[in-house]
């Protein structure tokens, strides 16, 4: 019986895709070197919603049960407008009784990934900014900004984010556009008025949107997101903070106590978003993962989940095919899932973040109607859960790797989704 080849692999970027791929590849015996420009893994970043699709990958990796106690178990997404019309009221258990989301702090998640990267044998190189790479039919070499080179890799994974410079050095056609709208975000203690199982949002027209996401950890955190045009950020930082708080309370009256934790404009951070489109994600001995490959607006909350599926799919392709066939197989396998979420995000975002106010009127008419039709609502839940692979197709909800609810997995880790 022939043995499976073991490769020397370079990864650039300690994010969800790069770190997860590194853990899985090292666990399978590959020599993995991960290069990150940051000097260390700092517990910073906004909250995000881990979906069943992403949790399946983490369960297969054997680390989900370690993460779940640090998360908030989210049962539903609720969104209303300022006239108290319900835009969305999506419950995971409408699709399958066992499904839920997990509100997670990015710092908590990356700290866990670092721990498992070390134990799996990944060689972590913090403070090593990679500026360029070259590849031949046989090998890949990396060059740092200071000129230091790292040679003789069989494969390069580029996972350095939406603003990646390395992806420009491939021959893959790329379209990258920054969204005009971004977000201000803050993480504080959850206060009364916000349920710990609900992602709560409010909208007015298409230019006012805020959301509150239970973010887990044992401190019971809650993340605030406030939509803002990027060309208005500087003006916001010089504006009256109390007036802004009044605006937030107009959108979410229950936020008054929560906002007392914000004392200065700089307590909030700014997030910008990009739309990255590529027809495929491999070039020679190089493959692109995560936001570097397909960044999108956070409207559907799928960034980390798509990145995890990238990593899992790539590892499976490498296990099943010779390297020259594995990367094309990876691009083929990911195409339908990524295409659906890129198109769905691109279509949905202007209804919630844009200057096209007419779309807000259409949304306020169409979304309550769609939410009231069981089949359409279930398809929206499947989209939220990260399970859709096309307009009329989706992943199975019966996989034994899908997570079960916290109260179940604490008692019976062998339970599976129904």
C-alpha cells in the first residue's frame, strides 16, 4: 500500500482559514510553517457568529467542545424597523431542532486556534511580514519585507485577509472593491433588555442599522455594531457622543444601560469591508483561502464560517489527490457554496446598507411577507446557518458532525443532529 505524500507547507496569515488549515495539515503529518506579520497573537477583534457550517469543521477538528463553553448559544436572529415591523424572525430550530449559532469573541477563538496549532506541531513565526513569493513547478519561496527568504516549500497557502498583497502576485484575475459602508463596533457587558440567545437588529431606511450580538465568554459579553459610511467616520469621531447615543436609543431603546459603558469615541473601533471576487483560488503551487479569496460584506455573517470550510475542503483535497490535482479539485469543490454566498450577500447588502432609500421601502414590504411564508423562512434560516450551496440546494442537517445544543452536549457528547 502506497503512503500518502507529506509536504512542506507555508501559510501566510494567522486568521481563521490559515490557522485552521495549519492545524489540520500538521495533524496529518505535514510540515507546516505559518508566517504572521503581527508580533504576537493579541486577543482583539469584534464578536462574530459561528454558524453550524463552521462548527461542523471545528467538531471534525476535535476542538469545538472546548470552544462552546466560551460562547453564547444563539437561537435566533430578530430584526425590526423603527416602525416596529418585523423584518426577520429566524429561528434555527425551524430548520432542525439541534441547530444553533454560537456568539464568539474573535480573540477567544484565535487564542484557542493558537493553542491547538502549537500542540499539533505547526511552526508559528510571529513578526514575519511576507512581502513576496516566487514559485516554480516544483517549489515555492517566500521573501520577508527585510529581505529574509524561506525556501523549498511544496505548497503556499495565502490567508492574509481581504487586503492581501500576495494574491496580486498570482496569475488569478481579481476584483476587489471596498464597500462604502462599514461599521463601528464595541464589546461590553450584556445588560438587561438584550436576551443572551438572540442576535438583535434594528433598521431605518437603508442608512441606519445597528445590531447587538451575544458574544459569549464567561463575562457574558455583548457586541454592538453600528453601520456607518466610511467617508463619514472622521466626522463621527468629532461629533457629540451623547447625540450618537440618543440615536442608538432611538433605534434600540433597551440599549440605554449598555451605552453607559462607552465613555469616549475611541472606545469604539472601525471595521471596513471588501468585496473580493476570483473565478478560482489556485495558481501553480499556491492556493488562496478565507477573506483573501472571497471577502464579502458581513450582512450574512459568514466570513469565519466560509474560511473554516475553505480549510477543511483544502485538507480533504490534499488527502484525496496528488498535489497537482488537489488544488484544482479544491477550487471546483468550493465554487458552488462560495458563489451562492457572494451573490446572496451582494444582493442583500443594499437593502440594509446603502444610499438607495427606495430599497428600504421595498425591504419593508417584502421581508415581512417572506418571513411569514414557512418555506421561504426556512431557506433564509439555512442561508443564515451557512448550509446553502445554491438557490435550491443545501448541506444536510443530519450530519453527526453538526453541533448539538449546549445542554445536550454537556450530558451526551455522542448525540447527533436530528
